[in-house]
């Protein structure tokens, strides 16, 4: 019987990073890797890596390292990437289209099964072979097709009402690109990708670097 | 003389969120707001909000609340949003085009002054009135035009070599959308937007929610 895995949010955010590097290692036919080698690849400390990977069982053996394929497979299982998640995109602007055209999602278990918009000129078009439907049909479509994930790529003004429809249509999670903090029931996880917030953070770090280079004048 | 502001990374990530809400409040002609009112809007606790905003001076007064415009202006200054940053986009796929077409950046002090690609079929095109140039010209262009921020929207394989060129061209910061952890000098901040990592995290939370609803069977 499998133990229930409880992992902190910080580790959950690092798992996809490990996964990416392991994927590359598999492509390069690397079978084993030590935490020190992983450290020099990824940039996390070796002790951080051992601590993270110990969270969910002992894949590593002293003097042997990690079994790359085994670890990759286990991380996939923990991240739930061993099954399929149906997604819909609501909002067919540039970002919605960019996501629709990113065919890797289809291949990797995240098929986009529908796109929705309120603009009559766009409804009926096909983007990367996905039909754009009227947002009025969203709730029914979600329920009939047992959609797992709703992607919000509308503008800010529309985002909350779209989220309400996604909840009504019983999606299991929301991937939100609109720069709005959505209010949804706690049972439905929301992952925000607030792109412009990260630009603001970048600029802060640029400024801060500049300041660090200036001579300190009477710090308090 | 202004005191030097040192703020933790966590607070830096929250400042753009405060900024967005304050922008909305200004649009709605709200002049003052208490930490409790902000709390019910944003979802952070009132004490978190007071602690965050106390980091950079006393805008709030007991029984009066925060001056919305003053606080907004101050956050803009701290985030460095009171000046202009020239940006280039390297990689003109769907995501690069989506960013180029997002005209808000132009209006808000982030003009995109050039786009670059290696594909001869794309070089010479104009996207949202921005010329696509040959990536071979990137370093010279960056130096001649004193570009502040390089945006990487290439595939994984090309991302590191693009980052090297951005560094050579003396950009002040890199906004990286390629799913690669770049190696650049410490003096150049990198902000990663690893979109698919956030999808993986979302799926983990979906799975985890499901598990939480299952009856616990012999937890250790």
C-alpha cells in the first residue's frame, strides 16, 4: 500500500524543474546521476536536492546516485502526469491562440478539447484544429465532456465571470492568465500566471542591482 | 535624502499585486482605503498588508487608512515603473507574437524596440509595427540602442545562446519564457516565466485535492 505523499508547495514548484532535467538526461542516455551532478546541472545545492527527493521515498543510494528513469517516472506519478487532463481555453486573443498552437500539450496528456469566445467574428473559426465556440455554451460543454482544466485567457474584466462558469461546469482546476485574483471555492485549485507581475519584479531587481552598485551614502 | 529601500523577494512579488488593486481603486475614484478593506479585496490578511506596506514608509495612518494615489505612486517608484525600459523579443513564435501584440507594454513604459529570429521567412516581417531582424544583428542592435530588457521566447535549445548574446549586448535584465534555467552573470537578473511548470503544479494540486477527499486508509 502506498503511503500518502504530502509535499510542501515549495517542493511542488521544484518538481517540474527536476522533471525537465531528468527528461534531458534520459534523452542523453544517462542512467544514473548523483545529487552533486544534479546540483551542478540545476543550480540547487546537493543537500537541497537530497532533501527534496527524500520527500517521496529513497530513490538515491549512497555511492550509486539516482536511477534517472525511475526518478523521472516517480515524479511523473507524483505530479499526476501519468494520465490525461482535458482542457478548454476561454478567450481566444493572442495568448489563447499561442496556447492552442502549442502542440506539445496535446502530445503530453493535456488535450485542448475546446476554445470559447464571446466575439461572433471569432466563433466558428478553427485554431490548430480546435473549434471556437460561443461562451454561452461553456457550462454545458464542460459538463458533457468532463473537462478537467479551464484556462482563462480573457481580459481582466471578464475573468471572474468565466471562473464562475468553470466552477459551475465542474472543472477540477483553473489555469488563470488574466491579471486578476479569482474568487473560487477552496476545493478548486487555481494556478495564476500573472505574466506582467513577473516583468515588474524583473524591473525591481534591475533597479536594485543598480542601487547596489552605487556608493552607500549614510545608510540608516 | 531618500533612504535605501531593501525589500524581501516575497514582498517584491506582492507589490505588483497591490499595484493592480490600487490602479482599480483609482479608476473607481476611491481616495482612501484601510488595511481591512484592502484585505477583503486582495485576500491577504490585514496584518500582512500593514507589514508589507510598512516596509517602505508610513503611508497609512491609524483611523485614516492609506492614501490610494500616494501609495500607488510610491509603489511605482519602488518598482521602478516611473521610467522607461526598452525591450527586444528574441523568438517570434506564437508567444513572441502574443507579447509583441500586447500593446499595453508600449503604453506603460515598456516599448518593444525590436524583434529577432533566425528564420529567413520571418526576418523582415513587421509584427504590430515592430520589424523582425536577423538574430545575427542582435548584439550590435542591443548596444547601439541601449536596450534594457531582453525577452527570450525561443525554444529550449536556443535559449542559452540567446542569453549569452543578450549579456554580450549589455541588457540589464532577462525575461525568460523558455523552459530552461539560464546561466548568466549574477549582475544580470533573470525572471523566468516557465508556463508549463505552473500547469504541472496545478495538476499536482488537483490530484492532491482528490486524495484529500478520499478516506484515509492506515496513515503512517
